[in-house]
């Protein structure tokens, strides 16, 4: 999630946007600039929210078993469709981060 958060923060700084939350920043970038289309913004917001939920679910699972709540998701716990969606989300984030780096 950190690469997405950092890239969104950088774009907002470049465009003079003062939103704080990543979700709000993604939306603002599509409404106030040409940096993101509405479709790209929606896709990245959905990916960000799914990643947050997966991480929270994993942390709850770990805590319930007396383990540390860290920043890792155990892929063995995911169904095949969840793994495919996670892969898709990470690919979309990678493309976005690379695009920000190249601008």
C-alpha cells in the first residue's frame, strides 16, 4: 500500500491539492486535475480499500491466534478468486506508480 500512498501524495503535491486521506486524494485527482480519469480513480480507490480490508482481516486473524499483527497477508488463506483479484490490484497499483515516476 505504501507505494500507492506515496505516489498519490506526490501527485497531490504536484497539483497543489490539500486532501489528506488517500481515498480523498484519489478522488480529488480525478475531479480537479487531468492526472487521473474517473475510471482510474475508481479502480485505484477500490484496490486501496480491498488491500486495507485484507490487511485488517489478516491482522485480526493473527491477533486471535496470539500472533503479532504485522503488515503481511498470508496468501495461503485466500481463495483462488481472492488471489487473482489481489494480483490484479497490485498490477494496477504498479502501473500507476510507474506512471507517476515517469512524469
